[in-house]
C-alpha cells in the first residue's frame, strides 16, 4: 500500500470511531470536526481527507525543497550552480507532487491510461500553444540548442540566456539601439515553441570565438602596401594569443560539430572601392569582446598610420579630376586649352 493510500485509510478510520451500545450515536472529537466541516463546506469525509492529504503533500514538498536550497546556498558560492540546483529541485518536486496528487484524487479511476489519453487529446486541442511551448522546453532540455549562459540570436532577438522555464525562456537583450553586442538592459521573454519555427544562432556553444572584420579605407594616393604591412603587424601583435586559444577550443568543439579551420591567424585582405583602397582585417575574437577588441585594434592602427606621411584615410568627398593634367602621360586626353 502506498504512503498516500495509507494516510487516507488512517484518516478514514479516525472519522469513523464508534462503539456498539448506548454511546455509539455520539461521535468522537474527530467525527465532530468532520461533521462540522461537512456542514460548513458541503464536502463529505472522503473529500475532506483528500484535501487534507493534498495540502500535506504540497506543503511537505515545498518545505523539503526550501531546506535543500538553504543547504545549497550555504555550501555553494557560484550563482550558476545554485540556479541549476534550484531548477532541478523544482522539477523533481513538481513530478513527485503530480504523482502524489494523482494517487490521492484518481484512486477511483479504473482505467487511468484511457483517462490520461482523453485528457491529453483534449488539452492538445484546447491548449495548442501551451503544449507547443512544453514540447519546446523538452526539446531544449534534450537536444541542448542552448543553455543558460549562452549568447544566442533567435528570430529578431539577440541576448544572453538567463532563464529557461516550462513555457518560455528569458534573454538579457544585446544590440538593438546599442552599438556592437553590448547589453541594452531589457529582459525578453521568448516562447519555447520558437525553437521549432525560427533559426537559432548560438554565439558561444562549444566554440566561443567569432570571425570579425574591420574595414580600413585608404585614399588611392596612399602607400597601401606599407599600410597593409603595418596593419598585419598590429594584428599579429595584438591577436596572437587569441588565435592560439581559439585553436585549442576548436579541438574540443570538433568532438560535437564538424568544424574545421585551416588557419586561425589574422589576415589583411585588399580590395578596391569607389572611394579608395579597402584593407580589411579579419581575425578571431571572443564572442563577448568584439567591441573591446575592435577598439583596441583601431587605436593601435590609428597610432601606426599617424606616423606615416604617405598614408591617408579616405572619407566621403567630392573632387574634380582633370585627366589632361592629372592622368598618366600615356592615358591623358588632349588638352582643351591652347599651349602656353
């Protein structure tokens, strides 16, 4: 006999205390209390026993979880570990609570499987969105597209995952009106069902580095070869350790995903734009440090180029180009002016 059934039997016995003879008609203290509650609420002795057992079960689970979390809080300092303990104990308490309440209130149902099947079908139709969110929660727990602490982009929202619940997960938003990938301070609650309908981009899962590029536009008259050498020297000096760390992290991440890079080192690429020669620096950076690394590199490059008189940064301008005067000698048009 299960614990709820045993308690229920004891409560029933306490309300039926009576003995044969003249005093049998007089109820005991427990029976009087039961009759009083029945007269006030309309609940019979059996329903009263079930309500009392339900309250005791829920209260006992709540108290046990509070005690466990108090011990965890006193022993652990890491907030992430405490968070996972809180989630785990909550899920276990919910599961035990459902089992206890089911045994208390569904004891009279002969075919529990049929009842649960009909109940599930009805809920799936009436509560389609909630069921989809619950399925999304199970998918997140089983497949791990992201976890608490990851930086993700889902649909039009980007941020750090700070909480995962049965029907929604929570992001600490980044970007939007704030430059680069810094926090805005807003909290975004996203339904779990979104993982089935929109792509999820994870910035930090297994490989916590991103390829980033900084474009530097020089005038056509600048010594772009010398500028490219200086920029490569700055990248090699500032990003050498990051490249080594990224290579080590990739070996760990390749166990889960088919990720392979031949070169981790930074590189400068050359191209031509309408306004000048474009030198693009490509390098690996930690996902949460893009803005800080960009600032560090820009300051080093500005200092390096400032010492070079033959290198100028380009910017939007309008100029008049006189081909007969400024063009190469073999490509000049005839001069419209009479010779002096």
